[in-house]
């Protein structure tokens, strides 16, 4: 069996999984996705007033009670920079996990499209050439490990779980 490392990420959270064989193949299904670690973006986990001095964006009152006018307070650019910094942290952790000698053959990255692009920019030149990378441009970070496994197996990205006691052959009905 190939060694898989799965990463799910969005702008606020990243989760790392390893595909592991069943501990007791005669009693339980396998292989199983095991969550190794999750990282949370501390800057985007904050709410409203913790980040911005004014909760409403782009509106201001003119002096002496005049009409309101719009302006750009650059929140989108600020949010993009926060996500880029988080992508660098996630990318560094990914490279660290690959360097820990767990012989990863296949890396699966499932991330929202913007984060996927940011991660690609961070890690593509640092990945060992022996690792096959599969990318999914969808946010799967809120799925449980079992749901994630089922979803990725249905798409043919990782091997499906086999029933207990099977060695790859199908059981007669």
C-alpha cells in the first residue's frame, strides 16, 4: 500500500491526515484516515471588533452631519495577507511532516480554491520529486475523518475501506 498524506485547508483551519492500515484487519475495516494535527489561523479566528475598529466597512459620515460617503478600508487586502501568512505556516508544517521520514508516496491537498493556489505557491518548489501530488479544489475541512475518507475514495483519490477480514478479494453473497 502506498503511503498517503492528506491535507485539508481553508483560510481559517488546516488538518493533516495519514492513511493507516487497520490495526486489527480481521475485526475492523481499513485502511483508515487518522488525523495527525490541525492548525488554526489565530488571526482569522477572531471576531468583529477584535480585528476591526469599526464593524461596518466602507461608510463614513461627512463633517457637520453631511451625507455618508463610501471609501475602501482595504479589508479584503488585509484578509488576503492574513490568509497568505497562514498558507506559509501550513506549507512549512507540510514540508516538515514530509521530512519526518514517513515515506509519503502520495500527497492529497483538498483546499478551497484560493487557499489551494496560495499553498501551491508556497510548497511546489520544496516538494521532493518522488511525491505524487493530487489536488482537489474544494473545502473538505469540516468533514469528519470517516466522511473525508468516503468522499476521497468515491472520487478515486485514495483507496476505499475494505470490510473486516478481506484481503482485497470480494466476498461471495
